[in-house]
C-alpha cells in the first residue's frame, strides 16, 4: 500500500457543508458509497471518537495490546495511521480509508472512525463488531480541536478562538455537534453491549484501571509485564517522541503552529476560556446535555 508523502500542497482549506444533517467536508464524503457499503468482519474492532478526544491514544493502546508482542516490527516501521485506517477518510494523497482497511493483513483489524453513531456503516452492526468509544469533556475537546484546525490545512479555516468556540457550540464542526456525538453513542451503548464507552479523563486519572476494563471487555488477559509495557508505551511523552505515533511525518500539518501531541492534559481549557466564555458555555451546555447519566469531568 503506497502512501505518497510528496504531494503536500493543498491549495485551499475545505468548506463545511451539511451532509445527512451533519457538518462535513468533502474529505469524509468523497468516498461515501464505499464507506456505507464497507464490509466489516466479525472480529473487526471499531475505534469511534469525536475528533480530538484521544483517538490516537486509544488506537495505539489497542495496537500494542494486539500486536505489540506478536508483530514488534510494526511498532518501528508503520505509522499508527497506517496500522489503524481512518474509515471515512479520502485525503487523495493517501489511499481512502476503506481501501486501506480492506487490505489490512491483521486480525483483528483495528479501524478508526469519527462518524456519529447514526452514520456508521450497517455491516458493523450486522457483524456485531466490538466498538471502543472514547469521549472527552467538551471544554478540553474544543481547545484541542481549535489548535488542530490551526495547524492542518485539511480542516476548515478555524478563525479566532472566540468564533471557533461559538461554532463548536452551534455544532458547526466537522463531524457535527460534540453534544450529539457523545450522547448518540452513549444512548446506543445502552442497548448494545458490544460498545465500550471510555472517558479521556478516566484514562488520564488511572490508565491501569482503564486498561483492565478495556481488556475485560475485549476478552484479553495480558500479563502484568505486558500491561506495564502498554501503559509505558502509550504514555503521552513516549507517544510524543515516537515518530510512529506523533504524526510528524504527515503532510499538511504545520508543527510550527501546533504539534499533534500538544499537551495531553485535562483542564487546559482554563488557559483558553475567559470567565465570561466559560459561564456562557456552561449555561449553553446545560441546555444541550439532558441525559443525567452522561457526566463529564473538566478537572481530575
Ligand atoms: P491536546 O491537543 O489537548 O494535547 P486525537 O488523537 O483524537 O486527535 O486527539 C488528540 C488529543 O489527544 C491531543 O490533545 C493529544 O495531545 C492527546 N493525546 C494523544 N496521545 C495522548 C496520550 N498518550 N496521553 C494523553 N493525551 C494524549
């Protein structure tokens, strides 16, 4: 599978448009027919997240759990975005996500998506595939999204922080409103035990505990040493310094503006929100989030 890193020129940032009621850019809809008709296999594991919720982190954890021992060469030769294809992506400089997934030699296949639950290709449900969903509190999520959109040209123009925050509250982000995404997946989980719903903040607080929960969901029983290896390898500093996980070799990202592995913290929102912005955001949040069972922490 050829990943052409030479063609880094992208003339303009993509525009947002409405796609089945969700804001999208063409990078995630150009290949839609193949996405919708994608043939999942029963042992596929779908990693689902809202953008910037910790997708790369959980992807690497799963990759280490499944292949860290059996295929150590993957760890040094294949960047994480090639090991874990991004299902709906069609960036043109890379093969589309469906094609990469179709050609993945591994079993299980780890496949990443940012799609809201209602847009997931039906074969994942038909095949009863396991899904690992990671959610992150809205305030840190929007901050991370802002810096990401500043540094990558595959995203719409972010504008200034105040405008970006308003757009986030209005749900005019790629992959739609955060509020609907986290709630939609949470509600689906109530009737689908094949969904394991995790929180970024819990992972920061106690990765050992979260890894145990994840392994029990997946039916894996790694040794103590293996678990330590996964926790160590997926630590923020190690992922930041690892060229296979830090996205440093991806075209179209300007690390002079912001790094992909930026801070990896809970509570960085406090360095961005003014008191007024925070109050307005909280007030709006209360109106948008009406499932009392879904609670996020903005500090740990
Ligand atoms: P920040 O921008 O707040 O630093 P995604 O992979 O979904 O795009 O999410 C990226 C966010 O997850 C970034 O957040 C990134 O730093 C953070 N992240 C990635 N790996 C991490 C790790 N090992 N520990 C904590 N945070 C991590």
